[in-house]
C-alpha cells in the first residue's frame, strides 16, 4: 500500500504487526486443536499459548538468512517458546 494514500485504519489491517499477530493466532489454534485430538500433549499447547510471541525485526533478520517468511516467523516464535516449539 502507498502510505500517503492509505487511511491509518486500513494501513493497520495490512501492517506487518497485524499479519504476524494473525499468523500467531492461527498457529496457536492449530496447536490447541492438535492437543484436543491427542496429537500433541495438552501441556505443550498450554506452554506454547503462554510463551509465544514474535519480534518483527528479528523475523526480518532470520528471513535474510533463510529466504522464507513463514520459516523466519516460526523460527522466531520458537525462540520465545523453547523446547515445546517442536510442536508448532
């Protein structure tokens, strides 16, 4: 989007922050669904929900190395979550 032609409210919808916030919520819901199905431990899903976060600048840094936005995002989330991130 071209910033000078974009309303603040619409710009917020398409922001990097919002994009990653939505991605994170999708991953958290997927983990919780897998826990309900017995695919992953309930404790892991709870720990992931509690610890999961992201840092946009760190995601960009990782992406420069791996050349993949989703892998960079998941790697960064894993840095916050720790060992339970293997279930993400």
